[in-house]
């Protein structure tokens, strides 16, 4: 999403990647970023976003998000996985966003 999702005020001009996942009760979603992208990984419940919204999981460790975040659904629900980059400065960096549902 060019210009950001608005989920965080600090990186509002940086691009985001947002993924929608429907989880069944007991399923766990894992989100991680591998590479050199300075990003924040967040998992939101449906309809939740913004600086004051409660997130199900979040991680911001500069350029090493390989540990990732996870969330387990207690019932059928839709979650949004947000990978928000810190800067929109034009540069090239290799990265890989990984999503796994188990």
C-alpha cells in the first residue's frame, strides 16, 4: 500500500504490505520478514488499526524480523498481517515476507 496503512504514525509515508487471512479455531498464523527491510510486523484482528488499536502480535527489531510473530485463533476469525517499512527513501533491498498457517 503506497503511503502506508496509517496503522502507525512514524512510517506513514513508507509502503506497507497487508495480507488478509481467515483462521479456523485453533489455527496459528506465523508472519516473518527475512532480509534487509527495516520493518514492523503486526497482526490485527478484523477492523483494528491505528495507533491506539490493540494488536494480536507485533515485532519491531530494526532489520531482523526473522523471528517473526504468531497468533492463534480461538474461533473462526479474519486477521490482517501488516508488514510496514520504516522509510520510503528510494533504495533497493532484498527481503522475503513469509506467511504460514498451521
